[in-house]
């Protein structure tokens, strides 16, 4: 079997690539190598005989056509993913997440591939004030990222309903672990804790997310591809709901950094208060549940990975002008009385 994995140099995508290779499955990795796509993420399988890399954009039909030759199915993990960035530049999210998905679906349809898995997100449900969202809950995205993912989610489902394709949709909760680009809550907090720099926390820090290890997420995606029912969506829940401030404090403890680094900043626009999903369906139908559910242990292990792999993230944080500019644009105007701080922690 040969699988086309899009976005395989990204965070979750790289975990999927390594999982498939470990199972003896051939992988074609199509990745545009944007700021978050890093070949270092899959360096350990880069020379494997069952691995092939193609640099390209999923919006480019010619590139997709070449990448899809000889594959049996597609796992679509290529996406613009960060809510903060979607607020600053919604257009990039519409293009990649929706138009790119359309191009991939058309290629899968024309080639009559065995399956197409659209990797979506819990954010399509919007903020959940009580209980847990099920696959049948209303879909109410509230930011451009979530809306673009929902558009791709529903477009993929339409190819099942219209053309009878074997489409499976997965909706994962907030994912963390090694190789995550240092802009999301957990890696950003870890790196700034290790550097002793102020850590921005939106609002009161009490927004709730359900946390899932990247390895568990990858395993669930592949299980859904193999055994999921055609046309169905599956919530992939980590089962570890925590407030953001709890996560930050656990990271500081694991990193041996003081809590005085916490800096509450002006809240993000349209910040959903709580994400929560039920994982009952995937447990019941596919027998999946997270094998690494201990969030406290997961944070300690993730902190250790970033501590031991400084060469992976330091070039981004220290020398990447685009990342520093993004950080300043996102957080520079939000700091409180302590003044504006740059990505390197210094005051302006």
C-alpha cells in the first residue's frame, strides 16, 4: 500500500508519516514547506526506501496529479492551522484549507482512490458551554481558521454524498508533543520558559481545551482510514480538558521556571471559551482510545523533548525574522503595564 500524506513535514503530519513507515507502508509526502513545514521533522525516515518527498502546493493541480500517481489513498493534513494567524490573514486559510482540499478531492475522484481522510478539528463545533460535542452536534465555527476547516470538512462529505467516494472525516482536539512549531500555547510556553522570557497568556487564562498527544492523534487517523465507516465523522478526543493557565503552570514547573514569567495580555479576538468533544463513537465503533492520556506526564515529556532539541527550535526563535515579526504583530500591543516586549523577551 502507498499513501499520499499531505503536510507530512508539519506537526501532526510528520507523526503520521513516521507511523506509516514503521508499519511498512509506502508514503508520498507532499508539503509546500511553509514556515511550519520542516524537513527536519521527518529526517529519521528521509532515506527510507518506502518514503518519497515532493515539494509542492496542494492548490496546484499539476503537482497533486504527480504526487497521487500510484497511491491507494490520501490523508489530508495540509492546512493553515493557527487561529491567531487566521485572524491576521484569513485569505491564506481559505486558499489552502478549502481550495487545496477541493484539488485533492478532485484528484482522488478521478483516480478512484480507495479512501480520502479529511483531517478536521474540534473547533468546527465552536465554543461548548456545557457537555461535550458529538459528531451530530451543530457546527458553529467562530474564527476564520475553524470556518475554513469546516468548509473543507463539508466539501469532503459532499464528495461522498455526490460521488459515492469513501470519505472519512476526523476531528481532533488540541494536539501537542514533539515537533510542534513554536507558536501554539504549549511549545511557545515551553520555549519561553526555557529561555526565561515573559509568557503571554490571553485574558484570564481560563479558556478550556481538550488535549491530545500527537502520537495518539496519528494512530487514530490511520485507524479511521482503515476501519472507519464511509461518509462518517469521528471525534478524536484526548479526554484531558484543562484551563490554559493550568497548562502554563505545569510547563513552568516541569521546566523549573518561576511563575512570575506569566504575563496576562489582552484577550484574542473571538476567543472561544471551551472546546470539548465526546470520543464515544470512535471508541465504540473502532475501539480507539488514547494510549497516552496523562496530560501532566505528557507535558513533562514534551518539555524534556524541547529541552533536548534546542537545535530544532532555536533557529526559529532566535534568527527567523518572519517569526519574530509575527510574534510582535500578534502580542506587541497586548502587553500590560510592563511595556511592549519583542519575541526575544526584551522590552521595546
